[in-house]
């Protein structure tokens, strides 16, 4: 009997709860520092730009970690892998409470991010192996919902904790939850994916990590201009290293990441589709608050209240999308999602300086619901045709490219906004870009649907 088939009843449910809770707390850890930047700047005597690296650096380290996870998932037992991930997260969170200097705090934050980066592809691979195909949609929807809800409430949670016990309390609470999850993994986690021989090639790791880091840092420096060594130069270097890495992976018999899975058309198309979705949604997370607070003059509290309605709807949409995908496939979900993205972009193009708070709430709701409807189905579509260790590599590649698109999304949106004058017209320009990206995503899904129809007919 397959190991995954043995993980039934309480055992399987316990594993699901552990992975969902871990996804919730690690995703929340990436957003809690947003509200804490002024506190860190004042406490350690650093600039806001330096303090911002606690968020940007976390994204960078998480992305650099992901390619190595394919090797680790193959070589380590599932229980050991999960414990290493959770221990890294827990130790980084606990040490951050007592960091005497900012550099040490940043190092603690990086350790926390390693744990988060390890968890992302692992949880997807385990859940897809643990549940049959007709239940994968709802399971991935629950996983996506946990990650999305935590990212939304992260800043609010951080604000409440800082008012009550200070910023150290935020990290301490994350450490306590991590410790409970570590204990739970020791008790309930069992082998699901199985181990396989895999080679760890250090030059490959250096190439992939260096390429990813150079590209992301270059993207982060784009605001100072493209034709600079710190921006365009690093992006060019990063791209070159990643191309070199890809060529070597396709030639070797023991790749760090099996890039040959791009031969699956559904994987290629769904990766591009997901990148378009992230360019819109992650970019919007930067532009909409700027419009609301800077141009319209609404307070932080007003904007926070405006997002509650959309956040609740997105949770419902994420759960509904899983059930619909399992029963009827992705066509209806993507049709509604693309229509909502279109409405979202058109409404944003109508913004004026006198926009009401309900208009901002409506735009936010359209975007978050669209993302919720399509996010977990896109993941299931991308990884659904992959089996065994191909799925491990596919999950690592998929999440790495998502990290790159997330980093690129906010920078591109801010660049367009700044280039267009940083006013209402600039907001219209950004939402025109979102509309074009949504059209590209719709075209990609049409290509996917046509290929699936031809395959079914054959």
C-alpha cells in the first residue's frame, strides 16, 4: 500500500492542520514587519530604508531557499524536513526578541525566512500526495486561504501586539506558535512523498542563489533608474546567472531542479498565468494604499476598514473555488475571475482625487476575490499533470517564479506610478497596465482550455 494511502483518518487530518497552521503563521511573519518599520528605525537608530530590509530581505532569502528545497525534499524524511523548517522559523523568531543590534535582528529574520521558504513547496507536494485528485482543489484552496488571511491580518495583529507588549512580543508569539507546531510535527508527521537519491551540487546552488539575489536586488533598486549598476546592471547579471544555471540543469543527468518539466504544456502555461495574477495582485497591494492615503487623504484606519469587506469575501471565494474546481473544473472560476480583474482595472482607471472610501473598498474586493477564485486552481492545474519527483521540482520552480513576480510586481507598479507623475493620472496609468496584464492572463487560460479540450477529445 502507498504511504500516502496509509495517512488516513486522524493522522491525515492532523498533518493537514499542522501544514495549514504553519502556512498561516509563516505567511503572517512576512507581513508583520510592515507596521513595525518605524519602531525598528527608532529602537536601533537606523533609517526606514535600512529597516525595510527586514521585509525585502525576507522575500529575498525565502526565494533563494526554495530551489534547494527540491533536493532536500527528495533526500530527507518528511518528518525531519518539516522539523528543520519549523525549527529554523522558531529559532529565528525567538532570537529576534533579544537581538541587541540591527544586523543581528536582520540575521534572525533571515533564519525565520529560511523556514518559510522551505515550507511553501513542501506543503503543496505533501497535500497533493496526501489527497486524491477529486479533493485536491478544496485542500489547496484551504492552504491558499490560510496564507492569504494571514497576510491580510498580519499588519493588524502586529499593531495590536505592539500596543500591548511591544514589538518583541510579536516575535515571541510567533516563536511560541512555531514551538507548538514543531511538537505536533514530531507526533503526527509521517512519510508521504518517499525519499529518492539526489545530488547536491554546490556550484548549481551558488548560480541559482546568486542569480535570484542579483535580479531581485536590482529590481528593488529600479526606482533610481534602469541604467545603473545597482539596478539594471544587477538585473542583467542575475539574468545571465539564471540562464547559465538553466542551461547546466538541462544538460546534467543530476539537476538541482529538473527544468525538463517545462516540456509539459500545462505547466508552462499555468506558470505564466500565475505570474500575471501575481503582477496584478502584488502590485495593487502597493498602489492602492498610496492612492487611498497619499492622494485621497484617508487615514490608516479608514483604509484598513475598507479592506475588511474584500478580505472576508476572498476567504469565502477561496473555499468555494476549491469545491467548484473539484466538481466542475476551472473554466467557470477563471471566467468569473477574469471578469472581476477587468472590472477592477476599469474602476481603478476611473479614480479621482475625490474618490469615496466605498469605491476603494469595491476595487480592493474585486482584486482579492479574483485572486482567491483562481489562485489554488492555477496551482492544481500547474502541478496536476506532474507525478512523483517531477511534482517536487515543479512545486519548487513554481514557487520560485512566484517569488520573482512578487518582487517585480510592486517595483513595476511604483515605477509606472512615478514615471506618470505620482498623481491621479499616474494611478490611471498603473490600472491600464493591470488591465493589459489581465488580458494576457485571459489569453493564456484560453490556450490552456483549448489544449485540454483537444486532449480530452483525442
